[in-house]
C-alpha cells in the first residue's frame, strides 16, 4: 500500500510539473478536442457522432507504453545492444507520422487501423480511437519523470523486476494520467461549448497535427529541458518532501533494489574489524566505458577468481573521495604484485562527471592506474546497494564479499583485512610492509554539509527570496543563517551550476563550520576569496569542472565566513567541506 501511495503522489506531482507543458497542447487537441461532437458542414444535421472514449484511450495508450518502456525498455535495448536513445527517436518518429496523419486523413486511417474497430465512418472523420497517439506519447514522456520514476528506472536496471517495481510503476503511471485526462476532458468540454469550435472540426484537426509536429521538433531540440529551466519548478519542494522521508526511501528500495544477487550484502557490518561473509559479489554491470584496461576491455569478476578484489566506488569531484583515493592508490601499488586487484567504479554525482575525458583526467591527477569503470547510469552502484561516496567492497579469492566500508576513514582496518585475504589466497607469500598514508578524515563535530548551487539540488541557500533556475538579482541577507550561502548581484542559475550574468562579478557569502573548504569550479576566469575578513586571495580557474581549495587549516569547531567574488565565465557547482 505504501508503494501505491508514493507512486500515485509522485505521478500526480509529475503530471502538473513544468516538464509536461510541451505535451499539453497535444493532449488538449488530440485527446480532448477530437472527441467533441461537431456540427456538420451544412449546419442542419445536428451533431456528428464522435468517439467519446478517445480521451481515455489516448491516456490508456500513454500509460501502456510509458509502463512498458520504463520496466523493460532498457533491458530489451541492452539485450539487443542498442542505444537507450533508440526508444526516444522511435517515439519522435511516430509523433511525426501521427502529425502528418492529422493533416492528411488517409495517412491517419492507416495509423489508427490496428487500434480501432472497423466501422462505417461519417463524412467528417472524428472517431479514431487515439490509442496509437497515446502509445507514441508514452515513449517520449519517459524523460519527463521525477524522483519516483528515477527510483523505478534504477530498480529496473538491476535486471530483476519484482511485484513492488510493477506496482510502483503502474501507480506512478496512473498518477500521471489523472491530471492529463482532466486536461483532455476539459478540452472536449471547451470545444463543445463554443460554437466557433464546433463548426471547424477540420481546423482543429490541422491545429492538432501542427501541435504534434511541433512537439516532435521540440523534443529533437530538448525544448522540455529548456522549459524546465525557464519555468520555475513549483513542484520541486513537494517532490523532495515525498521522497526524502525515511519511510519513502525504505519503500522505494523495495522497488527492485534488493535482488537474489545482492540480498546477502546485509550480512556485512559497515566498517567491521573482522572478516565477514556477505554472499557472492554482485556483478559489475551497465558500464559505459572502461579506463586503464587493454583496449578498453571490460572486466568480469568471474575471471578474477583466485585473486583478492577491492571494488572502490568514487567520483572525481567528491572531496570525501579525494581524501580516500590516496589510500586506495597506495594499496594498489603495494599489493598488486601480491594478488590484489583494485577496480574503481566511477559513479557520477554531476552530469559533467559522466564525460569519459573528464574522468580520465581526474584519474590521472590522482595517480590512478588500476581499471576504472564508468557507471554513468548507476547500474553497478545499484547492484551493490550502495549509498555512499566513497565505498569499499572487499572480495575474497572465492568471489565472496568479506568486508564493506562506507565513507571515509577505517583505512587501517580495511588494509589489515586485505592482508589477511591475500595471505589466505596465497599461503606462504611474503607481503610488503603496510602502507603509510596519513588519514585526513575530518574528526567528529559539527561540519557544514556539501552545498550545491545548481537548481536541481540546491542545498543550504540562506539568501533573500526564492532560489530557482534562470536569471535573477540577489542580495545578501541581513541575518544569514549559519551553514548556508547567499548570492549577491546578478546570477544565472542553471541545473548543475550558477554563474554571474550581465557581464559583472557575482558575490557569494558562505557561513560554515569546517577545517577545509573546496569549490568545484569550471570555465575561464578567477575567484577572489576572503576568509573571516582577512586578506583577499585570487585563484585562477580554467578548464573542465574540478575541485579548488579556497580555505585550509581553519578551526573546524568555530563558525567562519568566506566571501567570494566570481568573475564572468566561471561556473560554480558546489562547496565541499573537510
């Protein structure tokens, strides 16, 4: 029941969000207006019979294809070795055909034939079922999903679709359908109440065809995403409230996250000091690109039986990973010849972290020479039921997970267990001395949480007014809360970052508790930083997004203020704290 409620609410929220705006004219005209009763051309024969079921069938077609594509579309395309974009382009192609069909009735008859009863038609065609229209809309509507559908897609990526996944998907689809059906019925009612519409059925059909073709063109050029940036997302707060509660997270995890392949991972205790037995290691799946392997060849854990394997989940701009990676690099250098195989699974937090070139540059900066798998769709992340950057999964020579460590720290215990497994796998083998890498894990105490400036997941904004995508003028708050940031001047807020607009510098005031502050920046220009009113320091920024140190060695238990001036051309993604 909990999954049904979450799915319905998530669908309802998505159905009224800005991302569905490009679909509404098509729903209004093809689902609603075309089911209205129109007067004959002569005007003396009453109302021409219409298919009153058309709005329901358009929405039913949308729900059908939406559900099918979401649940098994990725699996089918993966099995066929096809790109995930195939479904989107196929849907756009069908929309073009339907649009042409609305303009040319003979083409429409061919398209609608499989989905309607064969019956005698009146002179004015208005009885097409609309199911084919809905099927096409469902394939292109999938990208317009919110966080609940994201959980469904992640569950489907495990390759195991259980009852919970199906229930969540169907309830989500029904939730989306309710506001769309209301809009379609409103369109029908409007047409039937206005005589000018009732006598121009052909004109409405042409308008519907034009709207359908416009939607197809808009999808080619990602107009829905543009609208999402231009129109304030009035549903974002509600979506976060729906999915951030502990009950919702637990329920969504049941939507396919736990599988036969990974269910035994629960037997491991985070950061245990002794070896445990937590089931056969889940497979590494859904990898887009491999780095540091011969000719980019993939790695199968089955081929590594007899060796000890450390799977390290990381992201190159994550400050927690940046402090952890030196330990992993040192273990690889010390124990590779003794039988340790390290695999880095790069699971991106930002869109720019999906770029293979950016990841390769980041890996080179950290001195990573072991294989790195680009898990851009978080398929392996999900298969391991992971939730943290970084995370270490230690696998013995028999392929069994023996240790899991989430987050920073616990390095000495992890290395001790690595040595134990190597000794078990290769008895009598001499091991090198333990590595000596300083543990820079921040100590306990209050520390400001990671702060994002993109509209997709803005965190800790403490300035005046609302924080939303688009251009805006900001001013520093008189009483800015602790552990927050505020903007000053004219800024453009994008999905992933914020950048000064109108050609002038932009200001940021950050109030924080931490011993170290870093900014993830990109573009060309500079930032000037002043800590606690002290001397101003200038930092040059150039290239793709990466982490820049802006404050070091501060008292982590005290409150601090960092004033930042950002030049035009610099993109600010986040603040991270140590």
